[in-house]
């Protein structure tokens, strides 16, 4: 296909989804950010008034964004002759790095969750190398009708955190796969959280409708398994947990019911070529001026002299030093 036409089609798809137009149309008459008057001190009249006002504000905000989205789409449609004559190159991958607008209006707030979490999102320029199979398995796991949860298993340093941050970038885009499109990827910090706040955070994450929770080192929170278990089957909540092989065998296998709710995804150390590509990308992001030969030497010497750490962690550590 003509490269200009391919670029135009990519941009047209992005234009329609950049303002979350399909999502906003589906929730046109919904309340502003799905607000509900659930306070115990609200009278019936106050709840009705709150619902009317919230829906009115939500309707106006959505209509404005829909008009902007359709106008942007119309401008891209008119640009077809330009792309036909000038073969611009706009890849879908580059557009995925851009955030979409307005999606948050169609989902609920998570006040307690926000106090005990942080949103994950990699820099737009950060790329993932050597994890295509893992990403396909994650997509399959998060796109299931039930039990859409993923367990990332790999040693410290193979890129579990980077992968979760990359998923956060995909979630902000309107062009990613359905299981993560318009979703927030949120790391829940269980350490030190009260049981009351844990229950409230899980409940709000489910009710919001656009949250994918990340629980790192899930093996360290055995006491919370029974509280988390009911949420592993909820239709509007996905959970990504991480662990290593030793704790997978020693801890998680002792909880077969809990473990059965996850799609297991193995993450192996990066090979030399992928590690070199990761170093080049890291150098670009950090504006580090270094020759390609030097990066290749880092990979070679790290593999030779550092045996107790996996790639790409050990090469990245050498590059940073």
C-alpha cells in the first residue's frame, strides 16, 4: 500500500479515538466521572438534584470533546490528497505513545486508592525489546471475559517493572488492545496499608471500571490473598502481579485457588542484541552521549564478568555508572 495512504489511515484512526469519541458517545448521559450521591447525610431530594447536575455537567463536557474529536477527524479526512501526494510516514506505534483525551469522564474516582498507589506510565520515547511473546500473552490474559489477571514471573532485573510501565503507556492510548484501552495501570502499595483502606481501595478500583492494579512481589502478602481473591473474578478489574521463580514455587503454589485466577507469563533475561537495543534507547532517553561500540562493549563485559544479575539490569547499571 502507498506509504502516504497507510500513514493517513493511521492518523485517521488516531483522530477518531484521540478524544475518546466512541467511549464518550456510549456514556453521553452518564454522570460526570460517574459521580454518585452516596453520602449517608444526603436526602432523597439532594441525591436527585446531585444526579441531575452531575449528568448535565457530564453531558456538556462530553459534547464539547465529541465535537472537537469529530472536527479533528474531519480535518484529517480533508488531508487525504496531501498524504497521497507527499508520502509522510506516521506509524501506529508512534501514535500509541500519545495520550487520549476525555476517557476519565466515563469512569469513576478512586480517592482511597489514590492515597496508596501511583499511576505507572513509561516515557513516550521508551521502547520494549525482546518481549513480544510476553506482550501477546499479557494481551490474551487481560482480554479474557473472566479472570483477566496476569502473573509476571521472572528474576529481579529482567524488566517486569519496565513492562508494567509500558502497559501504563498503552492504557492511556485509545489505540491499544481492548483489555487495556483507556485504562489506568496503577501500582497498589500494600506495604503498611490498613485492612480497611485495602478493602476500600480494591472496591473503588473495581467500581471505577478502568483500573488495572499492579501488585509487585505478590508473594510477600500471603495474609491479603483472601481479601484479594474475590476481586480476581470481577468483570471490570484486572490485576497484574509479579514474583520470581523461587517464591512462585515456595509461596504461590501453596495457594492453588488464588494462583488459578492468573495467566502466568514468564519473563526471561534479554539476549545480547535486545540488551544492546535497550542500552541505546536508554542512552537516548537520558541524553547520554556514548558510541555504539562502547555500548556493545558494556554488554560483552557485563555478560563476562557479572554473573549474579540478569540482563538487561546489569548492563543498564554499568551504563548508568
